[in-house]
């Protein structure tokens, strides 16, 4: 058996990894946004004093979360939650909520 033959499984994994990542990315924004449901509701309609996220412009959500993350905007828990997300994840979550129907 030639030495390169032993590397075939690793090569196949590397070659197929983007396909598997694409399948996972399809629901990534929704899955990340699910962590917001405790306060903002599933899909972001919110109730009571919590600001609705559904239908809000993505750039407004990004700006608010970035302000929480940097400490520029005071919060009870959002400053800690925001620090757990990368900028790319924040953009994905903002895009998800922006695409949801605004509450009536």
C-alpha cells in the first residue's frame, strides 16, 4: 500500500468539511437567536418592558448590542450576554430578527 493511501480519510474530511459547514450554517442565525427568547420571546416580539427585536432594522440591533458589549449602554444583563458573541454572530442574529415580522 503506498504511503499516501493512508491519508485518504483525512483528505476526504478536509474536502467535505465545507459541505457540512454549509448545512450547519443554514440554521445558525436562528439557533443563536434562540438564546434571546427568554427575554425577547421566540422570534423577538417581546412583551412588557423588554424591547421587541422582531422587524427592527439590523443596523439598529447591531449598534445597540455593540453598545452593550462595549459598556457604552447601561444594562442589567445585556452587557454580559453581548460579550459572549463575536461581531459576526451579532450580525447574524441581527439579520435574523430584522427578517421577523414586527409585532402588531
